[in-house]
C-alpha cells in the first residue's frame, strides 16, 4: 500500500462531521464525544494489524512490532477545545495512521513503530494540559491538586477519569510505555502566522517555549464611586491596568519571540458604584531561553510592586504552573529539515509558543522533533482554523519521510 495523503484529509473531514457541529470541534477529553472519536480511530487503525492498548493514564497506543524492540513513536492528540478547529491535534494522529499503514504494507519494520493518541492534551475541561503525556513522562507532580479540580458543572476530575477507566492515583504507571522509545515524532499545525508570512508550507520546530503562569492579585480598598475623590482612591484595578501595559514592553525589550499575556482580570466587588477592592489577574509569559524567561518574570514582579507602592495598594504573586523551555534533538531536527526540503523545496526552523505533548516526551529524555504545517491567518482553537489541503498532503509526505529516515537510522544501530 502506497502512502495516500489525500486519504488523511478525507478522514479528517470525516472526523469533523462525526464529532463537530456548527460551532466547531467538540472532542473535549473525558466526554462521550471524545470517546466516540477514540473508537472511530480504533476502526481506522485496525487494518494495519497494529495492537491497541490503553495505558494507565488513558493514552491510546497502537503498536506495530518490528525486528527490534527499539521503538519509534509517532504521536498526537484527538481531543479538542470546545468549539475548536478541525486540525488541531487530530492532524497529528491521522497523519500518523497513514504513515503506519504504509509501514505495515512494506512488511516487518527493522524497529517497532508505535502511534500514540495522548489523553487530554488540551486540558479544556479541568484546566490541566498535557495530562496523558506528563503521566507517561513521569513529570506529573500535582496529584493532590488534580484531586481537587472540578469542571464547570462541579464534576471532580478523578470521577470523570474513572468514568473512562482511568484511576488518577495509578496514572503515573503509564511511564512504562516509554521504555525502549528511541525517538518521538510529531506533526502539528503551526497555530501562528510565521510560515504563512514566509509563504512556506512546512517548518521544523526547534523546541517549545518555557512558560511561567501566575495569578497576580492587587488589593486596594472598596469605596463609593461617587463620593471618593480620585486622589484618595486605593484602586486595585489601577495596578492591574498598569501591569498589562508594562508586560507588553517587557516582551518587546526581551525580543527573540518573547510573549506576555494578561489573560484574565476578575474585579471585586465588580460593581460600577464601587472602587475596585481586588483585581485578580492571570499572567502568562513564554520564551525559548530559560534565562530570558526568568528575567521577564523578575521584571514583571518588580514592576507590579512598584505600581502597588505608587497606587497605595498591595500585590501578591502565586505561581499556578511553569515549565522550562524544551529544546528538541539536533540530529532529528536535521532529518526533519531534510525531509521537508525533499517534499517542499524549502524549510524553515522556528520555535513553538504553544505547548505540545512533544515537550513532555523530550523532558523524559526521548529524542524528539516536531514538524509544523502552515496555519491560514495563524488561527487555531476556533472553527475558523484551516490549512490548505495541498499543504496538509505535503505534511503527511514529510512526516512519512522523517519516519523512514528515523527508522533507518535507529534500525541501522540495532
């Protein structure tokens, strides 16, 4: 069976019809729609003869045994955000299915090849991204916090997991799945505008940004909006507003792709007749260089304390989550670059701002690389997400070539 990239595009449209609606994709992890997508995936892979297993964290594995137990992993995630796009995550998986078909048709590979559908990459329901991959990588250290997490309807995360055969306390047992893994390959839509701005279909990912995510709380004093003079106010929102403007300058000064986002501000008492007493802000900072990321955080903290002093208010910082920058394997980057140039003529190397399961696998010490395919208008996590069909087909071809080169290199060293 020869590679058929057009089939991948057709199957992605089929999945879109099965698990989406007029508002976009609805494959939120730990829901019936997500489970339906996993069953649909099982049917697509069955013809390859790959053995399906589901690990302790809910990750879905399809294993094609080779002459060696050394394994090349191809990964992605079929879950989506609510009202998401038709490509985010599932392109990775369905391109992997097509590559697995081609490899299976060629006979026993020199090494084992495994396709993994990671569980709950998005974290859309409970706010915990990279659930399955962090469990398999052994980096999940927040079990106590996860036990307390609930969704918008008050359902506890452990109960939702249990409904899909996963026990939170056993999730880290998934670490055994990475034993013998010699390489991890992932294809993803860029979710940004860089490749489109360069008029290039494909790029090689150098690594994923490190992230510092904090809740910053400014505390002032509630007072009547009509009777409190402007120069007597202790307005918590003033601190938040000044921090929002300052983090943009911090990102500009840092450069090299630095981004800072004040993604949410909740004020209390939250009424128009009162000066704001508390302003709770969610701050996200990202960079590919750990030292520069640390400096960005330090600058934001210092600025917030300066603003608090000047506004006669208080400020508190609480870390929600962080991850160090992850650099991908240099040898695999070279193979990926070569594969892209063979199918598209030109390649480009760029970092990834969004997080991906690949970062967790790399943190576990597995040589890892990612391919990006152009996103139209740089949009993702929306029903407007799109990529030209011809670019999707090139992406499948590039992933297949990368898989072949990686298998040959690892198999040759067996």
